[in-house]
C-alpha cells in the first residue's frame, strides 16, 4: 500500500510551510553568522577592546527590553508577512553598509554598533510577527509538527552558523562573512514573498485603541492566565540559570578543567545538538504522553542532568559535560516546541503578537541578570562552585511547571477556559513519521 505524500512528508508537503521553513532556516543561519562576524570585525578590523565587543552583543539584545512590548502591540495592528519581509530587507540593508564602509575605508566602531542595534530591533518585530505567521500558514493539527521542524532548523543554525562564519572569516575575511549574512536575509524575504496564503486584515477597531492600552491588555492576559503565567515564569528562571552557567562555562573548562579552545568548542556544540534532537522528538512526545504531561516529563527527565556539568574533569570526565549539555538542550527544545504551539493555538489571534512579545521580554530580561549572577558567583566562590549553584537552579526549574495546572492536564487546552477535552495534541489521523 502506497503512502500518500501528505503522510510521507508531513508539513513539508505544504508549499507555504516549505517556503516559511526555508526562509527561516536561511535567516537563522545568518543570525548565527552575525553573532560571530560582528565581534570579529570589531576585534580584527577595528581593534576594539573587550568592553566594546560586549557592547555590540548587548546592542543586539537591548531592543527586546526597550521596544519589545510596543512591538507586540504594533504587530497585532498589521499584516504579519509584509512586516516580516520589511524586517528582512532593513536588516539586509544595514548589514550591507558594513562591507561598503570598509571598502571605502570609513568603517567605525559606532557604525558597527548602530548596525547591531538595527538588526536587534528588526529581530524583535520579526519574531513577534513570525510566531503569529506560523498559525496563518498551518492549521491547528499541524502546529506541533511545524514548530518542531522550525525549532530543529533554528538549533541547526546555532550549530552551523558560527562555524560557517569562522570559515568565511578565515578564507575571505570577517567583513565578507557579514556580506554573506546580508544575502541570507534577502533569501528569507524572497521565500516569504512567494507564500500564497491569504492573511486576514486586523480588525479595524484595533487601529483606534491606544498602544498603551493594547500593551496593558497583553500583560494582563499573560499575568492572569493560569497556564501562561507559570510558563513565562519557568522560562524567565530557566534563562537566568542557563545564562548563569553559560557565562562561566568557558572559563571553567579552560582554567579549571584545563582544555584547549578546540575541545571547548566541541563540548559547547553538544547543547545545540541536543536542541536538534529535542525538536525531532517533540511531536512524538506530544502524541505519546500528551502536550501537558509531555512538557512536564521532558523537563523532569532532562533538567536534573545539568548537575553533570560541574562534575566535569579532564579525560573521560568530559563525557559528563557532553551528556549534561546535550540532555539539557534536548529538554529546552522540546519545551520551546510545546509552549510555542500552545501559545499559537490558545491565544486569541488579535492578542498573539502581544502575548509573544510579553513572554519574550520577560524571558530575555533575565539573560543579562543571569550572566551577572554567574560572573559574581565565580569571582566570590570560584568557577566550579558557581557552576554548581547555577546548574542547581536549572535542575529544579521543572518544579515551577509541576506546581502549575499543567500537571493536571494530559493535553494543554486550545482556548482560555477550555478543559483537557480540547487539546493541542495531534489527532491520531495526523500522525507522521518523524
């Protein structure tokens, strides 16, 4: 008996999703290139010091705190796909100015800092619109699988992007690597432009509501919802702890464990590899256990393995770090898929941009705090005790979800006030081969 193309290829049988996936995958690869290329240009071309390089990294994340909430409200007033295309074109134009300025001998540090800020700002608007666009391209039964495929390509980009950037910088120079990044945003824009799905215009009444009131509505929806509130809390605390040990892990591996840079890079890639595996198994976990129980089970089964990281020693003890990083990355990826799908099916469409932006602003706000916490603990207590303290938080974060209504639900509901009878799980007829 022949298998239908829909069952064989799953969501990839849908042309619009293939275009969305291709554009996002290429753009994700470009973002991975940017994270390495911008600091390389600052160091190699402009001879910037460590503080200046840190400011460039901060400029990419700072827009989330400055414009994240207004961006969510603004996105809910607009069609999503044209906005995403505009963000891609603005980012590509900003990145293109760097090699042009370098060619003319006019590249400055402040120019590079401004480009980082522009790219960070476009990423805020793009992300808020992108999570809403997935719901437009796919219907409810395919959202879990679609998010898993997109999460997998994002994790793959995190693995491949820095390596591609390093290779391009080595062969052609750091500035050329940034030119390649600009091309990825153009490819993403072309893919988005070719999507055929018709997007409904936002309700006319939304245009007349003040932005401040819309932001407040999004904050209240997340803050008062019995499912979204603990999920956002879990994400914020988890990011705090993750960034805490990630701020220390390189120094820990080099100075305490005694590794060379190549070995450090290989071990750090294990976390992103775990992200790819987590995205692949997320649909199966959702079908086997249900989205609610699957989310809780994935965290309980993986988060405690973070405690392997501070046990790392040279030689065979490196397997402890590799295993811990891989399993923690796997669990986080499963959670990203399940929580992202839950938001898309659960939130009213007119609020989705604001809900996504609110969650991301809260989650990203703890990233710099976590980095400061890790550095402070390392200076006061030492590298290994700092790793114990921060990974200990990671190992216990699942208790936030366990204390929430999620523990009572086999499948997470699809609308506020609905029970477990309506779920985000895939129907049995929609099972596909992962």
